[in-house]
């Protein structure tokens, strides 16, 4: 399938694209099937109730990621892009009190989360670590309809049948995009570089033309600017907010205090030469504190890694010489091209390959984007992405208490710093380097397959179980 920039960058809510946005979107899809009158189980009567079971990582860290709230609100008709985060808690409480949901264009349906939403810690579904089963029942309690969904990272959701039917690698993707009429159907970094050399176009230009193949360029530009505004607004909100983050760890927001310190130092001789790192960190932390609080964020390519790309974009706009609006857009186009390659050829799911697939992918995307915005060649851009990804290799996903807080918030800041360093190193060279990006992506995939499950978003190992002794 062709991955649009708007598949990679999706406006939604926190704290997790795979554990919050994905399950909510799955619930919305299930409701659509019910509305369309999808064939029900033989002998089932009138539609009367709903149920859900969560499996694998969705069960183990679902509470910390608000997966239960996501399912509850999804089955009531809300979607990640339309839900007001400020109303989520009250809406959830109302449904829990009533024991039913009233989704649009369907009758009121029995749904008591305490009994109808099950965290199944014992049964792992075969397709992916993030599995869930949604069920509808008739008024007598008999099964009416059942569907298995997998949340595969970045807010993407597929049914079990869709997962089984997915293509067999880059060749299938390449052929599918050629049939669809995309002018630059690259399915690997090597193809991307060859197509750029043949056409004489930058990665951003090729991505623009792919997007414009089915949507007017003006529409693509308007949507792209909307995504950037959402990222920028998220940073601004995070820099204003104070207090403790929800979830019970009593983690305090720090972005505002650090930001106030940096502003006070600006224009004085108090700032150290490495202060740029502090700016990058505070922008990223602002986003991920908002994400941890369940606020509105943009998957970049996931919620857990949502701070890296916006932080480097803000750094480019506010700190880099010669920054332009067109540069911001080319940054995002280039970053999305790299994110699409990683998602197709490996994974952006922490539950599947660890945090190397989330913050590592985001850092590679941001490095490529910044390199492009600063005038890098296609070869330098590919080099920048490889450097950033290479130096996140093997990173585990081990959130304490299943919350996207420790170590996730700081980790985004360090991912942003690595991205800028990678772009700078690549720009100092001519694009030639030892390890191709494609090989690095494949190494990440293999590393993820070999990684013990307890280090892949289950919160059963690593930092998640090595806590301060109080």
C-alpha cells in the first residue's frame, strides 16, 4: 500500500498511537460494520450489546496507555481525530455509570466496561503483539458479530484477514504503487536514490509528486500546514502547562520550567555552547508531556515518539539560519518518505521491535528532514537517516507502569539531539558511507525479532521493573 504523508503524520490523542488511537479506531471500524449490516452470526437476533477482549501488550500495558478508555469512547462513536481530549474523562465516567453506549445510527447497546471489557493476560493472538477482539451480541446475549483487530503501530489498524493478506515485501509494494499510478513508487532507500538520480528530483519533490497524484497540490499543502500547526500548538501547550502527569507515578512536568530558564538566559553570557541541546530537549519534552496527559498530538510516526520530529522542525524554524516555510514542508515530506520505508520494511511498533522502532524511526525521519531542509543531497539525506537509526539499534521499550512517561519523555529529547547530530555529520560528508539505510532497517527488523518479549512494551523487563527503592 502507498503510505501518504498523512498516514505517517496523523492528528490524534495521547498517550499512545498503538494502544490508544489504534484501539479507538478499531472500535470505530467495528461500529461501521454494524451500521453497514455486515452478515451476522446464523440465528442471531436483534443487536443488543458489545464486548471486547485485549491481548498481548494491549492487555499488559493497556491501563497505563488508557486502552480501556480508548475502547469505551471508540464504541460510543468517537474517533482520535474528533475527540476533545478535555472531555474524555467525563465521557468515560458517564458510560461506566450507565453501562451502555449510544453510537450514532445504532440503537443503544449494553456495554458495561467492568464486565464487557476484558484484559486477557493469558491469551496472545498470533498476528501481532497488540491484539484485540471486538464482539457484538444480540438482545439474548448470543454472539452477533466478531472481529479480530491488530494495532500495528502509529495508529494503523488491520483485521486478522487483512494482516494475512498483506503483500510479500518491497516488490509487492513497488508493483502495487506502479499500478496505482504513483510517479515515484520506491519501496526501498536504494530505489529512492536511483529514482532521484534518474529524475533529477529531490526526495521531497518525489514525495510531493506522489501525494499530488491523487490530491490537488494546494490541498496537500493546506493539509500539511494543518499538521505542522497541530505539532507547533502541541509544543506551545506543553511549554505552558505545569503540575503532575496522570497515572500514579507522580511525574512532574518539567518543560515549562526549563523553557522559562532558557528564555531568561537568552541574550546573556550565561548560556553554555551546548544550549541548543536544551532547546531541542524542551521542545520534545513539551510534546511528550502533553501526550502523557492524553492531549492532542501528531503521530510522528507514533505517539510515544511524537516529540522528536516536531522538536527538530521547531529547532529548524526558530534556530537555523535561512529557515523558510517551504523548508518546513520539504522537511516533513522527506521525513514521511523515510518513515514509510521503515514501516514497510521493518516496523514502527514498540510492541513489535522495541523503542528502536519508535524513537529510532522518529530520529531517522527528523535527521533526514533537517538534512533536506538545510540543502542536503539525496545521498546525504539517506546517510543522515541511517546514522540516526543506527545509533538507536537495540533500544528496548520498557515504560514504567505501562505509562508513556519514564523513560519516554526524556528519550524523545535525546532522539531529537541525535537527529540534529546525524544531519550535521551527513552534511559534512558527500553522502558516501559504509552502511546503507536499507541494511540498517533490516538489521533493526532482525534485532526486534530477536528481542525478548519482556523488552517490547509489556513493561515486564528493563527500566520498568528496576524502580527506585523507597
